[in-house]
């Protein structure tokens, strides 16, 4: 059974509150940092974390936006998204801060960390890999692929992107560009593209966002999660 705890932390004057989801025995284990969508920390990501705990891992659901935005409206969160995306160097520092936060927890094996994200969070996971961060893997679920415009680094992490082919935010040319970028960075990479699948396919409540091209797909959600667990087994067997 999992045990959740809030972790208050401060990044450059902003008060954040991430959620650690681990086993009750407190033993150090491989850990997955989960980066939420534009809507921030929610029961959905915490639920994914609890599934990981049942499989023998820990998870840290990272707050990138701030505790005061928990449960805020879509318009508010899209404004915050644009603020963070406008300075990708600062966003990378924020991600590096979260990585160190995770490694500082006694239940985390610091050299056994994977970062996975959803939508905006997928972009953040990719950016951390692009920076050459010492993580085992970066995983993007219906993430945004736009490069950060920062000096390229050798990518040591394995990278996997799960992508809906009909995602209007990431057309085919951006998929090809990501593959070329990851190849140039020397990454061991995979891109899984699901036909007739839109953006947000892992979220059963995706339709509530009210945007065209954003909808849940149960089969793609299951296929991507199964593949993700296969990756974790490959890394931590």
C-alpha cells in the first residue's frame, strides 16, 4: 500500500508543493518523477504514482506551477504555461531543482531515477534529457516536442515518446524533427505513434478541457502504459 506526503519546496522565490508517493516501509527504491499536464498536480498523476508503487517503485509528482495554483481554472493555468514556456532556460533550472529534490529524499535511489511527463510535462522531461542530465530515461506521454533553443548536449538518457498521430499540437514534421534531434544527441530513443489518436489520450477526463483535438483513448493509454512498464523493467531488472 502506498503512502503519500506533501513536500513543500521553494524555487527562486516561488512556493511549490510536490507529492511523494512511496511504500510504507520507506526503503530506498528506483523512482519515477511524474511531471503533470498544464493543469498541475492532480489526482490523475497521483493515481499513476500509486500504480507505480504497486509495481515496486516510488514516484514524485512534481509541482512546477506553485501550490497556490492547485485547482485553478484552465485559463489561469494556460497563462502560467505560457509564462514558463517563455523562458526555457529558467524552466530547465526548475526541472533540475525538482531532480535534486527527488534525489534528496531518503526513499530514492539517486542513481535510479526516471522522469516522465504528460503534455507540457512531457516537454519538460524531454528538456531535462536534452540538457544531458544524469537520469536513466525521459518519457513523454502526448508531450510537446518543440526544442528549447539551448546549446545542444550529448543525451545520455534513454528517451521514449508516446504520441497520438492526430495530435494537432505536434504535427508529423515535429515528430520527424524530434527523431533527428535525438539521433544527433546520441540518445537511445523510441517514438511510439498511435493512429487515430489525439492529444491527451491518457486522461479519461481530457474532454473537460474543452479543446479540439484533445481526447482520451483507452487503448492508447493502455498500450503506452504497458510499454512504459516494460522500459522500467528493462532499466531496473
